[in-house]
């Protein structure tokens, strides 16, 4: 016998679990199905983000940053350390404990909000009488008139070089190395390449990144990308742009990558481990989409409109499995909005105001348009920048790399884009998001009192600089 619900959510990543909780808060009877299991075979809700993404990567970034600080900067504070060592296995175990804690937190939230959780694979069986039948692992059947698909994404492999997670690693293997490799190759200088490359470089690995495109961080503001490249090169993170990767072979305990550089010259990179981080593909394979005629796009993504409606009445899709940036907070926003719409309420997600953060050191964060986009769109603007070198808190912290850049409309002064590279950029960007959501002008930020000494003063100074009147630079 099947159990019936108002809403069934397939996938308990940040999109799915948040959608389930919000729908339950709105008084709907909700089931959430997720197939992720941890190493012990236990259900592990939270998706990519919790298990092998945002949370574990930030845990390792924190550990490795402490290590690097201890190695390079403690002495200047008068702190002496002898025999500094890294126990990578222990660091990875700390990360695993944080992941488990987060899995348990989500299970607790499901209970608290009366979301019925079903571990297993959810797949369409059929549509019948205005509702859909969904099987869980083929053993149980649930029905509901509203289905939210939040099945996320998985790493894309290089053709001919499948992940073995021992030598050729996806994000999963890259977050689980028990020892620091002497040499680490990375294909793709996107977000994962830079974050995980930073982790293992800080711990002592020689890291070489092969990037296919001729430009570095093409999605970021050019000025910020240039600063970032300079900072990463100083850290000896070796980034080769315009690399054309050929064969990848595992031989005698090493990985051999054949590639051509931008000038067409052939090279061979031999490394202990290789991380392949060349983007992700939507997860739709297990859904049995054909059974109900769910429309998929060319990338295997689920085709949705601006409100996350699929081609089927009552079936919605959110997060990495649909268009838009593959970010946890974007998935959450869509999850909340869809739950609200199912409950008959109005909701809006502005994809133009989704912030991006790269948690390297320095951090890189932005929201809104880049300078090159404004030029391409012929939008008249004024730019104001402020370097952290001129910020008292940054100097006290000993972390003065980077700058804040504000782009505002030349006539109306509305803030169109904010770009930050430097310490805590991922936290500072929240002020920019708030300001832009309220359609603030740069003058609005310039008129707000910011605490001293704080990194956030740099945002105010950049806003003052838009009008050519920064006070401390
Ligand atoms: P997912 O988190 O992928 O969750 C989907 C869930 O659905 C999974 O649990 C999966 O097992 C389950 N599932 C799939 N098919 C089925 C099925 N048929 N039945 C049942 N269950 C199914 N984003 C950020 O915003 N900030 C970061 O710092 C960040 N860091 C990242 C670091 C790494 C290394 C990686 C890989 C990603 C990172 N991301 C980050 C991206 C972020 O993880 C994703 O954007 C986010 O997890 C997408 O959420 P989602 O709910 O759409 O899908
Ligand atoms: P990405 O899209 O950020 O970067 C992939 C890079 O690989 C690009 O620079 C691309 O040009 C390059 N590339 C593609 N094919 C190549 C090839 N054959 N040879 C060489 N280079 C090639 O993807 P990534 O790093 O895999 O991350 C996946 C997703 O996860 C991202 O979309 C991102 O949104 C999300 N993520 C977010 C984080 C954050 O918000 N801090 C952290 C990590 C991941």
C-alpha cells in the first residue's frame, strides 16, 4: 500500500532538505527521499554540500590555513613553534566528524518539522489522477500531487580517465587523502581546483593546475582575477592556462598527464595524485524520468521556467539539477520559493543577486555585474576601489592582500556590482547583497557608520571612492 503526502521531495541536499522543511512549516504533509549513505552505510542527508562539498572543503581549508599560519606567520607574532607537523589522517577525521554532525542535524530538523524521511533512491513510477507515484528503492511507494526534484549534480570525469578515487580523484577522493601527496596535479582552475589545490599546497604538496581556458577565473571581475592570479603565484600554486589535456594514465603508482601548452608545445606532468575538477553534471539518471515524460535538457538537466516549474503539472525542480549557478545557497533559495508557491504564496528568487565566494586565501567574493559586463552592456558606471593595505584591521591581522571594488551606475549611483578579494571577503559580501537587494546607491553605504577598526570599513571607503573621496587612501 502506498503512503500519500502533499509534497514529495527527491534529494536531501541543501535544496531538497530546505524545501522539505519550509513546506512542512507551511502546514503541508511532506516526505523527503535521499539515497546518500556514509562510509558506515548509514543514511547521510545533506547531499553534496554536506558530505563531499561545501562543509568538508571548508573544514580542510580551515585546518590547512592554521597550519600555514603556524608555519609562516606565528614567528612574527612572537610565537615560537618547534617541529611543526601535520597529521593529515587526523585532519580528515575532524572533517568527517563535522560532516556526521551536520547529517545528524538535518535528521533532527526533519523530526522537529515532521518531515517523513525515506532513505533510498526515489524514482517515478507513473502519473495517476493528478498525483505521481514515486518508488523508494523499488520497495515502497509514495504518492503526492506535488513533487520537488532536488537530485543535485555529480563530478564530470575527463573522457577516458574515470575516477578511481585512489589516483584520479573527484572532489570526494580529494577531500579524503590520508597523507599529503608530494606532487598533486589538478585539471581545471575553477572553484574546486583553487580551493582544494590550496588545501594540499598549504600542507606541503607541489601543486600544478592545468586550465583549458586562456583566461584565469573568467567569471570574476578582471581586476580581481588579476589580483588573485598574482596572489596564487606568490604562493607557488602553479597555474598553466590554455592547457590542452590529452591522455591520462596511471602507471607505477603515479599519474602521467600529457598536455599541450598554449603555444602548442607538448608536455608531460607526472604526479602522485590527480584531481579532476572540470565542472559537474546534473543527476537525473536514477529518476526514471521517461515514465512520466519529464523534459530534460541537453546537459541532462531538468528544464524549468523562471519559477522552477518543469513541463509536468505539480512537478518542480531546484538546485544543481536545473539551470543557474551550482551553489548551495542558490539551491536553498529555490527550495524555499517552490515550497511557498506550492502553498499558494508568492515567492521570488533573483538569480542576479546570488553571491559567489571562493574560499581561498585571499578569499574572493562578488555579487552583481563585473566591470567587463558593464562595458559589454554599455551601462555607464563609476568604480571605487579601496585596498586592504590601507585598512587598520587588515594591518593588525597581518593580512593586507586585496581590495574592495564597487561599481555604481554613473547617473543613478545604484550599486551594480561589488567585488572583493581579501580576508573574510565571503563575510563582507553580505553587506553588498543587502545593499543591492534594497537597491542602495554607493552613497547610501558611504553614509553608514561602520565599526572601527573593521574590514567592513573598506566597503565604506570603496563606496566613498566611487565619488572620489576615500578618506584613508
Ligand atoms: P546536492 O547537494 O547534490 O544533493 C542532491 C541529493 O540528492 C544527494 O544527496 C543525492 O544523493 C540525492 N539523490 C540524487 N538522485 C536521487 C534519487 N533518484 N533518489 C534519492 N536521492 C537522490 N556551494 C556553495 O554554495 N558554497 C561552497 O562553499 C561550495 N563548496 C563546494 C565544494 C565542493 C568540493 C563541491 C563539489 C561543491 C561545492 N559547492 C558549494 C556546491 C554545492 O555543494 C552544490 O551547489 C549544492 O550541494 C547543490 O545542492 P542540491 O540540493 O541541488 O544538490
Ligand atoms: P568550475 O566550473 O568552477 O571550474 C571548472 C574549470 O575547469 C573551468 O575553469 C574550466 O574552464 C576548466 N575545464 C573544463 N574542462 C577542462 C579540460 N578538459 N581541461 C582543462 N580545464 C578544463 O567547476 P568545479 O571547480 O569542478 O566546481 C563545480 C561546481 O561546484 C562549480 O560550479 C561551483 O559552483 C561549485 N563549487 C562552489 C564552491 C564555492 O562556492 N566556494 C566551491 C567548490 C565548488
